[in-house]
C-alpha cells in the first residue's frame, strides 16, 4: 500500500487536466455542429451553439475564469482547424459576450433562480448578439433586419442546449473526489 | 448552481424574448410592404436595381463570386463561392427593409424602404 499525499501543485495539475478535457469536449461539439448541413437548420445564419454546453459546464463545475479560458482555447483551435478570419472575429465577439453574461450571473448570484434552460437561452442570445455586433461593424446596419431571426434562434437553440445541460448528471459537478489512488486486494 | 427543472425565472426569460420578437416583427410589418428597388453594396460600391426587371446579376466581391437573381419581384442569391453559404439559404426577399448578407464577401443586398429608384444616384461599382 503506497501512501499518497495530496500535493498543493496537484490542484494546478488537476485544473489543467480538467480544462483540457473540457476544451476537447467543446471542440468536438463544434466539429459535430460544423458537419450538420446548413440547409438543415430551421433558422439560416445562426449556429446551434452546441459548444456552449461545454462552456456552461465549465462555468459551473470550475469557474467563470475557467470557462473564459476554455472558450478562448476552443475558438482559437476551431479557427486553426477550419475557420476563416471572419469566423474568428464573430466567434470572439460572441464568446466575449457569453463570458460577460456568465460573470454577471455569478456576481449577482442569480444562477440558482434559473435552470440551465434559461441560462442557455441567455448565453445563446449573448453569443448571437455578439456576432450581430461584429456583422454590424463589418457590413453595416442592414444586419439589423436579422434581429427577429436572432431572437427566435436564441430561444430555440438555447432551449435545446439547456435541455441537454439539465439532463447531465450531478456527478459532473462533484469535485470532492480525493486524488488518492485506491488499491483493491493489496 | 442552477436548478435542474424549469423555473419561474426561465419563463420570464422566455416571455421577455418572445415579447422582443413580437415588437420586432410588428415594426417590420408596419414599415414593410413590397419594395420597388433594392441596393447591392459590395466592397467596391453600391448599385441600385429595380425589383420589377427579371435579371441575373453576377459580381465579384472581396474575392467571392456571387450570382444574384431577380425574379417575380423578389431577389435571391443563386450561387456563391463563400465558405458560409448562409446567403444562399436565406431564400428570396421582397419586402422593404429585408436584407441578405454575405459577410465573407462583404456583400449586402437590401430592399430599399419606400421612395423611388429615381431618388438615388446610380453608382454602378
């Protein structure tokens, strides 16, 4: 039986490992989303936002700071793998607003008042709105005609993402596992 | 930590967004109506076209080749080189205020609000 001590640097390693796993999850979700044909989406011009599932999971398992880092890493990697400079600007502005909304929720401590559905809809709206602002800067005021579609897309896609998040098991948020290795039959 | 079931705050968010949606649609409906002409804004400039002439417009903007078709008083994007293809799936627009946008191509097709084609100077870019 080997005695194991929990080291203080263990926390940093753990954080690195968890954030990396969450970045992978977010990246995979982005990839799945990219494979869906554009014509199959009910509302043209707005993405499903599946990666938000991973970001929100990070925000409530770890911290908003972790969520910001995971979001940034995901955006950069997605851009490197299959993106154009315009998509980078769009994703960044969307991601910034999502982190802002999450920070606001944490600061006002109002997260317990919602379920993941409400929070997802808010994050989807924030993400889409961020993209709208980027489009506004790049192409001018004509994008404002997309606002109704934006509201509808945030509602529908946010609900989808939120339902999935609500269904995730509570164990995902449980971080109290000890890092000691358990041996059987020793 | 958020709750696991739908809460009252969730409903408030839903109702709020639906209310905003309703207001936006109302405004679009009121100021809408069939347009008479539309403008195409590319990286090079803006041009006006009439919605009553059935034509096909081919142009290159920001390196992307786009084909626009005007048919039966509505304009739509037939084909595009851009990586996104949202513009193609946007369908046809015909009411004033509606727009089709291709961000990689920096292209904006907008149905002009009211007025007449003769109000604008024709700048063919």
